C-alpha cells in the first residue's frame, strides 16, 4: 500500500485522542515518532521529511473532507488545524489566484482536436491496459525520441507528490491531484480550461467516453473517499456522483474502466494502516469491483474480492476484538475481455487472519453479473498490515506474510500466433503469465527482482504482441535509523518474451553517484511505443531505451525547479506511481514523490520534439 496520506492517517490515529490535553509535539514524540522517525528500514509509513513536504491546505482538507475525515470525525476544527500545522510546519495558502493566472485566454465550448485523433484514455490506453501506444497515436518515433525537449510545466500548488496521471483526448488533458480538484488543460499549451472541486484527492487516471443516449462526452474518475464521478468533459459540470463503498477506510486509487455503457470501478482501502493501532478492531474491509451505469451512476452490481463477510476471530493481547478475513483491495484499473465477457482485477494482501484465498491474486468476474469465474492466487497466506514493520506489532497477524500484493493491472495480449496471455508483474519480483481461455492456468513465471513491501514490480508494466516490459523497484533503506534510501540497491528494466517468459532485453540499474535522496529503483509504471520503452525512476530521471537492445536513447533529469504555465512554483523530484503518457507528438510525465525517502515535487511536465 502506498497512499500519500498514510502519514496523516498515522498521526490522527496515534495522536488525535489527546490533542486537547497535551502539547502536540510531546504527543508526536511519545506516540507517533516510533512510526515516522524510526523503523527497520522497510516500513511503508513516510518519515518526518515527507510529511513536512505536504501543504497545510492538503493535510487539513484530508482531515476535514478527504480520505481521513472518518478517522478524524471526533476532532474539533482547531484540533485538525493544529495537526495540519504541526505535520507540515506551514500555514494556509489559497490557490485561487493560481487558477486564474493559468486560464486559457480564449474559452471555447468545443474540443480543440478530433476525438478519434491522438489520445491516451485512462490508465492503460485501452481496456486491455497494455500501456502500448501505436505510432499513429503517439505521433512520436524512435528516431525522434532523442530530440524530446521540455515544452511546459504545470504546478500543483503546495503538493509533495504528483501522483495522478493525465488522460489526453480531443486535444484536452484531464488530471486530478492532491489539491482535491480535477483540472482540464489544453494538451498543447498547458493552459487551464476548467477546474472542478472534488470531495477528496483524485490519484487515479481519468477515463473518457460518451454518455449513452445523449450527445455529451464525460470523464469518469474516483476519489480517496470512494466517490465515483461523471463530469461533462467540455464544461466541467458535474453529471453525477455515487458513493461506491461505505466502509470508512474505502478509497478509489485505480482508474475506472468504461465498457459498453458500464463503468467498472476498483475499490481499495487504508485499513491496512488503520488496523495497525492496537485499539483498532482489525479488520473488516473487503476489496471489490463496482459496476455502475455510465449515464446515471446507478449500481449494476458489486462483486467483493472476498465472498465471506468478516467475522470475530479472537482478541489481541490488549483485549481488542479482531475480525477476518479482510483485505484483497483492488489498487489498479480493471481489464476488460470482451471475448470471455470477463473483467479481470488483481488484488492486494490480506489484512488479518485467516488469509483469504483471493488475496494476492488475479480474479475474473463476469461482466454482466459480477459472478466470480475463476481465481489464480500468486502468494498464499499473505496477511499483513503496516504494524508488522512497526514497533508496536500488537495487531500484526501471527505468521504474517511478506506483503507481496499486486499494485498493477493485468495486461491482456493476443500474440502473433493468436494465443492469448494475461500477464502481470508482482511486488514479489515475479512476472506471471496466465491463460485467460483456460481458467487462469499458469503459463509461466519469471523472477526479475528480489521483492518486498516496496519491491519487485509496483505500479504498472507495458506490453506489445511480443513482450511485456517490467520495471523493478526493490527500494531499500539504510539500516541506520535515518530512513535514508540505499543508493546501491534496486532497479533494473526487463523485456520478457510473452510466449516463453524468457528475458529478451535487460537494462542494468543506473547508479546514483553522489546524488542525495536517490535510489536506482524503478517504481513507476513504464510506457511503450514501437521500438522504445520509457521508464521513470526514484532518482528523478526519465529515460527512454531501445526495445531491441536496451540502448539508452534519451534521458531527462526532472528533479529541478520550473517556471510554470499556471504561475505557481514547481519542483520536480522522484518519479513514482504513474508512468509517462505519449500522445499527439508529446510526452507527459509526473515528477515529485516525497513519500518513501525520494525527493518531493509537484510538477506535471510536457515534452515535444525539437525542430531540427
């Protein structure tokens, strides 16, 4: 689990009950420092520096109306503001002036380019989540890649992460962010067409499509309070909003996938962190896929990844009631298989015992009904919560697992000989190929990394008809109590033959040298055009490699300051989460991820090919 608000969550859970009676700094030292200032180097709870990089407005919004609102509901307004100020060391700053400065000079009610023109729709370009962009749609060839130059930069004011990937359709760019807004920009210039406030931050990709039975085109997305939205793509007017899961820890982190008038939404949660408090009755959340009517937002079905409702299983050492089974969240975008009338999702680890047989698994549900068609589990008995790496392990499941869940979407590929493969890489460091036409039968498994809580392959892979391209994270921290990144561990990029699983192309980790807050780890999703694979790193570098032999074609150091089209200060940093987006002769990347020891940042960068 890798949410940007885990730090805030842990502060609320650890410190909030006594804020009115004691000094917040003393409370932090006695109740929270063990999570954020120490650890064994493997904890996924961000350190103090990462929390200080967040903005006051973002943290306060998260506590009052965002994903932490349920946890902070008993706190007064002054207590929430005190928490936000202590965590960030900052005061409130509005961004209305920034929004105004970045507006397009001419506001028109039409798409600047044809809808059937160059586009990157949703997380994976297509419903198969291939992350492969054709030459026609990319408008970029392997020969042109070395001439890519920065065209413009856009800032998310006050943010410490740039974690929402853009969607490009009809000459418009749609993107969410930690500022609890969705933005529509001109894809060529970066000027702002419109903005829409949301109930919570939007970290997943946005999907675009027609509203059935109308002449409108809409964008669809979810937020970190488990709300799904449909919004008029041209005007930013809200069409509908639907709460898809009532569990207080529920959130939407993956992109919804639109198919035949139905929106398929993945549901994940923060209970993996909430359950770490010894007084918390861990755990009751179950991941799910929710199908909604695209035109109305009305539910069609909800399919839980764990069929069984959590029941009491015993009490922890402090007498707190425990529940299970739980977990199996869906962090990533669903994959559609029209041939099999199926939707595929990949699940997270269990949160409590007994471990679920559908956790750390690829599941197939029937498109029309949500009926489970088959399951293929990759790592059994993986019950894990954040406490397993903390000082207080009271709620950590006995014989806990390694936290080797799936953070990415399965990719459905038809090979050149007509065979079909469902391929996915895992945090275990293993890449799997399943047979979608034979109940998910394992075709091959290949190890490319050591694996770990932040290891193996994290956010996303890319595939064409021949290979799947997989980045390896294997982030490691120095075991000296400083929570500093180990600059000698992690990294590597691989191209695997989809028919056999054999490694056909390999790029060795790139050393950091004397660069501060650096790791060779490649945690971000990769993207692919014919002949070129793009990969961003925790180092802050975005690189392009030839798929034939792994030769470096181009690189750009994103960890720098930028003058932006919307007038706000911007700084690039670590690249994590979303991968590059290529469409219409331009390449877009997020830069800045100050959560796991990497350099914080708040930038969206756009590149174009320089003229010869």
